[in-house]
């Protein structure tokens, strides 16, 4: 059985971001990323600092751990990372989840393709704005979106762009106007992913959320969009595994 590099499995919790915000879910976080965003809130998945946490697991072992943690109390699993779409063998986990009537969400940046993406119920694609230091390959992103659109069974897909500054905002707009039919989310960037002062962090992030709301509300070019904070950060701050 092929192994999958997993750095954490946690839940039940709520999905704190994007198209299924508030959804009760378990999380599987894979190790490794093809990006290295300057502000990544999960840098331990790729920067070496979480190396000792990485476990090579079979899909069955991951399912056993999900059941141990979540019992019979969940019907949704979110796979995030790192970039889970680097891992072809996740196909086996997707199959087990489907066999057990579990709905599946995936978080990815839209830089890679795997055929198992067709099987994902709620797929969030989050291309990265300039402040991340990464450069979007729009040819690849368009290929991914075209493939998914061509099939489009009962699958829901969305685009989610994190915004830290004016340049990011303009980038977000460009992404939305390029793919106007894909549900679009703007997400407040957390610019202090290490502080333990939750009170200060939350009031800071709520102010940033208000500014982003105000900007979008005054913008005639952004109409059918949703503006969200990271709900889990407002509730639990920078705590890991929630
Ligand atoms: C840690 S990433 C893992 C999945 C995938 N690599 C990606 O970036 O989409 C999960 C989500 O968190 C977002 N994110 C990462 N760091 C963030 C931060 N400092 N503030 C707000 N959102 C952040 C990413 O943009 C992505 O939408
Ligand atoms: N509660 C919760 N919601 C999330 N949504 C996306 C997350 C991620 O790190 O991918 C995340 C996370 O780490 N926790
Ligand atoms: S793509 Fe996602 S996991 Fe990778 S560095 Fe960027 S935010 Fe972090
Ligand atoms: Mg996160």
C-alpha cells in the first residue's frame, strides 16, 4: 500500500474559510508544498520545522485515525496542506471516504492537477497574490478550471484569494474577472501568524475585515463576491490543530 506524508489529523472542528465556512469537518493535513508563501500560516508543513511530526500513512491508517478522533460524529473531511494535490496516492483516501459516504473538501493553490480532483465535493482553489512572493501560472490554473468545468458533476468549486494589500486586491479582482462564473471569495490575510496575544490579533483582524468589506462594497467591478475572515483564527487565534 502506498504511503501518504501526513503532518496532522484533527477534528471535529468547523471549516473556518471559504465556500463551506462553518461546516463541521475533520482535517487531514499533508506535508510538503511546491510554494513557499511569505505569510503561510502552515509553513511547518514545508519549512522543515515540523519534520518530526510527519508520518507516512496508508489511506486505511488515515481513515482509522479519523474514526478514532471523530467517531461517528462527522460526515465531512477536509484535506489541506501544504499542497495535497502533489500527492497522487491520496486517490486511495478519497476512495475510502466515498465508500463511507463522507463528503470531501480540498484546499489547494491551483498549481497542480490530479485526476482524483474530479471526486472532490467542495474544491477550493486559492491562487496566490503578489504579497506571497509566488507567481501564478495562469496557463496551469486555466487548465485545471477547464478540466473541472468540462466534467462538473455534483462538484462545487470556488476561487479564494487572500488579500494583504492594495496589489493583492488588484490581483484578486483580476482573478475574478478572468473566471467570472466561478464563485469567488476574498479572505482577510493574517499578517501575524505567530502572536499568542489573541485579543489583540482578533481586534486587528476584525479591523482589517471591515476595511476589506468597505473596499469591496464601494467597488462596482466586484459584484457577485463573498468577503470572509478566517473564522477559526477569530475563535482560536493562531492555535494549531483547530
Ligand atoms: C495553508 S493553505 C494549504 C492549502 C494550499 N496550499 C493553499 O494555499 O491553498 C490553506 C489556506 O490558508 C490560506 N492562508 C495561508 N496563510 C494565510 C494567512 N497568513 N492569512 C490568511 N490566509 C492564509 C491559504 O491561502 C489557503 O487558502
Ligand atoms: N478550522 C480550520 N479551518 C480551515 N480552513 C482551511 C484551513 C487550512 O489550513 O487549510 C483550516 C484550518 O486549519 N482550520
Ligand atoms: S501554497 Fe498554501 S501551504 Fe503552500 S506555502 Fe502557500 S499558503 Fe502555505
Ligand atoms: Mg489554516
